């Protein structure tokens, strides 16, 4: 049985991929590497609009910019899809730490996204450090009550794929605040979910449990976390925390959608997208300005090369991936209502780094249909089709049974700048960004030509 | 026949790699990703010694630093191998351009390495632009004589592997000056061999032809080259050039060598190295501080894990790769004199970026011996064993028939910073650097254990 499968696999590998596809792959690559405007698009987004958290004025500007940029791809049709999004505002924030009998000193910090504030006051409390939820469980209530819990969990640098490390550590950011609050903690400090050898704090969404009192939560960079850890091994430590962040009323916002109608099967839709919102720090360059400009580049490349896709291709700049997923949900709801037939949803939201693979979250039969073409991708550095990966924005479509794919760029640098002030345009390389757009366009071309049964 | 080969290939793939090797690969990776000091070593080299062109005081300091750092790897023996190296000095340099009737304005520039200067004077001349050697050939002598030839050849951004683009364009830097001088040109300006969307000039070695008068040659960044190109399409342009660079007397310098003696076959040597010298700009972080600290990390990891290699392993920090290769030649000469038996020479000199493959420059039989283990490398992101690549420093060994291998990191960012003021520590990511050391140590482990027949 195993030998049978291997022989079949061998036969598939041995059949040469159509020479025509190989030529089109080359044309796509040349067009993007030589004439793409996606890098300049990203510059405009990052440098003129800057960061753009859902509900902000900048997010509004980003929608207007996105609509215009989308129209310039040569899409047949461009429209805005209304989405009501949460509007979280950071405001002034400050964290001071004191070790033993020392003085309080301000450290770099960022409130976690969606966090509540300290009611306009400075809260002072002792810090209690734990390295895990298990360790917190072991502590008696009196050691937690009224204190600030420091979740000192290190990013696992031994994982080669940093997304594995992120998946492993992010629970302390997402769930830590409510888990500590349940035990009576007053606030939470976490060691940032970061691969960085630096003191850069990383924000990102926390998720309060409804039945537990919401408490403020902030992140500190690795160096501050190291210093705090070291101090707490020898003496007591205290924090003065003042944060003014809060959730405002929902705001009407939009997904930006562009479409090239299919010539043979206009009812079959391939959607590709990234998210237009970002956190309220840095410029949202890798997360996910890159994905936005790459998605639009797919449409532009079809137009520029005069390739008329058999199926309909849609690029979507989703709103509110970071703290609500309202854009992804609205898109999927609309697709369901209109009884649309999506044959594939693709997301690019892992940074504008050199592509290495394409994640596939679909039936094994469909995976094999895509893997059949893997050799065509090799000359473009894309070799890995083994991971089960799609993306957040398209996950609501998955619930409707839509097959998902996700661009898998090199992951080494992502979690050094993710959700930080360093996620800026300068940290995107133009060739890496474009190569991602090349791989995406090649994938869309194949599926639009051969379908996905 | 083809089917036969495929079946053999299939059998090789189907045989599971030894579980023990897989475990040792994991231990190597964990050791380096969690406990390596190579990133901190690189910081010290870049930030305290900075750039270190052959013959300079900094190069001398780098040798002393290298000897100390090498000793800390736990090597059985560390020694310096004398090398006499050229000593080229840049000095003051300035280039002003004037378009049509405009004013002379200073632009960013760098003299090419090994270039002569303008005899302490400001040379003013008209600029004549050509896009290729062929175009130069077409020009009548009177259009070249006494003028400054501008080689306006663009880096081919359509090549996915940037080393292909470098190989394609570098002839204008290496040979352009003498080729233009033969036609009577007074000096040369080249468009930098650069993938950058910027105005950063890139230096690098030129090679004068002995029988032709040596003329000064400088590089300008892509933006300046664009402006100059644009101006020359409409009007005349002129340059004022003053460069004081010159070649000094040779200087005594050293290769730094560390060795762990093999337990079973001490006479069989595996050598791994990078080069300690750099250009006299930036910090030589990717070129090739990274290769130096990675090579030492291989020894440190064997020591830390208590793995006693069967063959002897040597790490070499070669001197003078950039403008003479004297270190590589001295090492090979010494090996020949001592009748040493090198079973493999490995170079890491393509930047501290995420590894993607290992280049193999050896007989097909030997290539297959290494490729047999390729699946072991996959979880570490190393999948490409198809390229014929070794390295400059080890190329003199190749002439003695020694098989060569070279680390192949992701190439997208290298030629944006290569030979520039931007080749600094901050442009090396600690995880990418370490993963390169992981792949190298894994390769050395395999060859030290199984040999290479």
C-alpha cells in the first residue's frame, strides 16, 4: 500500500509540468520583480497614513487609500463592504518598577490591546512572578490577591519555525489577564511574545473572560523582563502602573474589495487578502501592510500581463483582524447571503519576508492538486507545501467549507517586530515583498486555470 | 534507464535516515538556538573593532580578537598562520556632478577597492554614459578619450537568486576601469552593483590589467545613477573627481585557525571558514563577520555537546578575501607543504541570513553522499542541495582536488548592504545567523561521522 502510494507519487513527480505554466510563472515573476508598484504602495501606506487601528481616523484614511490603490490595479470593480468595528484607544500609559529598596524607574511598556486602564490613577502594588499557569495555580491566594502578576514565559527560541513559538507563548497574552484576575490579581505584566534580543515591548490582543473582572495588562520587553526576573530572585519588586486605555463605541468601517471577473466560470471565486488595520504602534508594515499590497499586486499583475482568469479573482483588504475579526466575519456573512461559491481563500498575513511555502488547509485530495505543481514553484524559492495553514481573516469562510491557503514567508524576523514600534516600512525588503506577491500570483493563476475540485 | 535511476532514488528516499542522526541534529540545533554566543561575538567584532580592511590596524585587532574567541570554543589548538597582504587605503574622496548648465553638486560615492587616486588633484571631465561593454565598443575613440566613462549597468532584479545578478553585473566593477582606460578614458564611474532602492554606493574590488594604465574608478548609488542617466538623455554632464586612495606596502597579517583533533582519523581534515577582513566601510557584519562567528560556533557546539569528531575539524578565519585572497592561498599552500588530507572544505561567506541550502562543488558521487541526508536538514529549513557553490577562500584548496561546500543563505537582502556602510551588526538577525551555524554544524557532524569517499 505504501509502495503503491510512492509509485503514484513518483509518477506525478515524473510527469513534466506543462511548459506553458512554467512560462507564465516566469512572466509573472519578471513582471513583479521589474515593474511592481507594491513596494511604493507600501511606502505610501506606512509613511503617509502610518499605523491604523480599527476605528481610528488613520484606519478611515487607509480605507480611502485602499479603494484608490485597488482601482489602480485595473480591477473590473472595486467596492467597500461595511463592517462595524471595535475602537480601542491607548491613551497615556506609564509603568515604573522598583527593586527592593531602590527607586521607581520608568521602563518601556505597552498596554495589551483591548486592555482596560487603571481608572485614571496610579496603582502601586507588589509584583509576583510566575513562569507558567501551573506555577500560578500552585500559589496560595494571599500571594496573588491585590498584586501584579508577572507572567515571565520565554519565547521558545528552539522552535525553528517562530510561529510555533508564538502559538506556544501567546496564551499568556490572550488568557493571562483573566486567569490572574480570577485569583484576585490587580493587574498583569507579561514578558513580550518576542524573539528579540532587545527591550522592545510587543502589544497584541488579550481576551477577557466575560464573567471575570477585567484588569489592566501590559507587556515589557525582554531586557526589562530579564532585569525584573533577576531582581525577583533576590528581593521584592513593586510596580506603579498608570494606563488610560479603554474601549470606545463601535465605529462603521469597511473591507476594501477589488475583483476581476472570470471569463469561463465567473461564479467561481478565488479570494486573496491581507488586513488593512494594524496595531496603534509602528506602521503596520509587515503586519499587514505587506499582505495588502501583495494582494492588490495579484490583480495588477493579471491586468498587466493581459491574463484573463477563467474564474473570478478578488483581492480583499480586511478590516479589524487584530482585535475583533469583524471584517473577515462580514465578508463570510456576505458571501453566504449572496450564495457565492468560493473555490479557494488565500491569506497573506505573516510578514513581507521571502516566501518559502504555501500552507494548505483543505482536503487531502485538494492538497494533492496543488502539490502536483510544486516543482513549478521551486525556482522561486517556494518548496514547502506541507503545513496546515490558512489565515485569520479567511477563517470564517473555512466554516463554510471553503478551502484555505496561506503564504508562508521565512519566519525568523517576524516576532522581533510584530506588534511593535519597529514594524515599519524600513523593515520590509522590496525583493522579499515582491517575491511573496510572485508566489501568490502564481498560485492564483494555477487555481484560476485548473480549478480546485 | 531513467526509470532505473528514479527507482534507486526512490529507494534512497524511502530508507529512513538514522534516528540517531536526527537526534544529534536536534541537539545541535537546540544548543545553538538556546546557548550560542555567536551573535554576541559578532556584536563585539562589529562594534568594538568595526571594519577591518587587510593591512589596517583594525585587521590587526581583529586577528587578536579572533585568536581569543577561537580559544574560547574549546578548540584543542589555536594558531596564527602568517600571510602577507596588500594594504589599500581610501583617504579623502569627493565626487561632484553637474548637469548641463547647472552647478556642481557633491553626490554620495565610494572609490572602488584597489583603485588609484587622482594624484591629489581635482579632475574635471565630461561624462560619457554606456550601458554595456558592447556599447562602449561602438563609440569612436574621440567620444571616450579624456572623458569619464559611466558604466550604467543595472542589477538584474529579475533573477530570483541575487548571486546570479551579482555574477552578471560585477564585470563592470572588476574589468570596467581597464576596459575604459584602454580606450583612453580618464576615470570611471559605475552604477553600484546593488539591489537597493536607495542611494547607497557599494565598493568592491576592481582588477587592473597590468599592461593598461590604471585610472581612478568610483561607484555611485542607484538614485544618483538614475538622476545621471536621466540628465544624460537630455544634456551633457560633467564630473569633478578627487580621490586620494592608493595601494601601500604589503603588511604581515594572519589567518586564525582553531582545531579539534579527530579521534579515529585525525589525519582527515574538514575545514570550515569565513573571512576576517572586510571592506573599509560599515562593519563587515554580513561580509563576513557572520561567517567567522558561525565557523567558530561549529567548534564550540562540538565541545559543548561533548561530541568527539572522528575526523579533525578546523575553523579558519581567513585574511584578505576581499582584495587579494592571500589568506586562502597561504592556507592551501601550507596544507600542500604539510601533505595534509582535507576531505572537505566549507565556506560561509554569503551573509548571516536564514540558510536555505548547501552548495556542493565536488564529484557527483560525493554530492549524492551528502544529498542522501537531505531529509535530515528539512526541519531546519535547509532543502536546496542543487547548486554548484563553494567559496573564494577555499578555492585554492579546490585546485588540489579538495571537495568544496558553501552555505547558501537566503540571498534577497545581501546585495543591498554588501560592501556598504550599511553592512552593520543591526542588519544581522540573531536567529538567522544561528540557523546558519546550525546547518553548518550538522553538515560537519555528518561528514566527520560518515566521511566523504
